[in-house]
C-alpha cells in the first residue's frame, strides 16, 4: 500500500543522510520507524495490563475456582 505523508525539509534531509549511511532506501527507513513505533505501542498496552490483579487480597486461582463453582 502506498501512503502520502507530508514531511518537513529537516526530516527529509535527516532521512537522506541516514539512507546514505545505512545504504537503505528512505522508504525502508520509514517502514522500519513505523514498525518500531507500532511494536513499542503494542508492548506498552500489554504492560498496562500487567499486575492488575496484584492489589486484590484474594488469590487469582482461588477466585477463579469460586466463580466457576457458581456456574
């Protein structure tokens, strides 16, 4: 898929410098940057859920067994 994105002159210049240094296309650098951003956001969302049960006084397994007995 193609996407049209407006970049500032400084961004284009910085990308061009990195492109020459890394011997990769500007498009490849942008794709990598997007992949890195998405991975960071995804891992942050997973981390936000970590430890949610920790403040509860009841053991998670005990609670689960109790709730299932109610079915």
